[in-house]
C-alpha cells in the first residue's frame, strides 16, 4: 500500500510539474469538458482525513487521521485505494480506462476501512467513514492529457453492517 501511494504521488507530481508548464485551468464551477478524440482524461481524488467523530475538520486544532486506509468504491467494486500520510492526506489516481468506466459523482464513494479508534481510542471502533465526491475542476496537462480532480463532499460515520 505504501509503495502504491508513492508511485501514485510520483505520477501526480510529474503531472503537476507538467501542468504548471502547460496548464490551461478551467473554473471550479464549470463542468469538466468531455473527452474530445485524442484526449486521455485521468481522474485525481485527493482529500484529508481528520481524527474527529465524523472524519472532518472542525476548527484549526482538529488532529489529522494518519495511516488510514481509504478506498474508492464504485457500485460494489473497490476501484482504487490509498493510505493517509502523516498529514492525513490521501491521493488516488485513476487511469483513463478506469475513469471512463465510472461515474465518480453519482456512483462512487470514499470509504475509510481503518476504524476511527486507531487514531483516538475514545472514538468509535466500528462504523466506516464514508463520503461522496464532487468535482474540483480540472486541468489540461497537455494537448492530449487532462486531469479531472475530485474531493470528498464531507465524511460521515455510517454503521458497518
Ligand atoms: C465542532 O466542535 C465544537 C466545539 O468543540 C462542537 O461543539 C461541535 O459540535 C463540533 N461540530 C461538529 C460538526 O462536530
Ligand atoms: C503509521 O505507520 C507507520 C509505518 O507503518 C508507523 O511507523 C507510524 O508509527 C504510524 N503512525 C501512526 C500515527 O499510527
Ligand atoms: C502528505 O501528502 C500531502 C499531499 O500529497 C502533501 O502535501 C504532504 O506534504 C504530505 N505530508 C507528509 C508528512 O508526507
């Protein structure tokens, strides 16, 4: 999992570096453009998980939730996975093949597999932190590569059956 995270981070870093040279960002509120012929669109999902009863930030002193396994579930399938780093941050990169086959906003959600009690023993040891996604805009990395960015809407603790 850790090496997977690094690989993904590296890819992301290189995309960001490339995009800072070639970027033509579009506004957050705009729909990401459809895939014109010859353009490969990657999906990027980032977020920060907090060690709080609902996994969200609540004031500047909310501690983060490191080492938490986060999955992207679309329908009943886990499509991608990540582990939060020391800053509570996670990142998932979806390649164009994966990305084309899914509908991140209506059919996918982030699920934290690691119980909240692992970051704070006073927090629940059962239940899963779950969030749907919303689009956070995107960038044209080059004439043939674009990245559409998604972030969690906000986590909530749901009971695991
Ligand atoms: C945020 O923190 C405040 C003060 O600790 C608390 O009263 C409030 O219920 C918290 N809100 C959420 C959504 O957890
Ligand atoms: C996170 O995991 C790393 C490696 O497994 C470990 O060294 C570290 O102590 C863990 N940190 C926390 C806060 O659990
Ligand atoms: C965690 O990941 C985020 C986003 O990739 C990065 O900005 C941050 O520096 C990382 N923190 C640590 C402690 O590695």
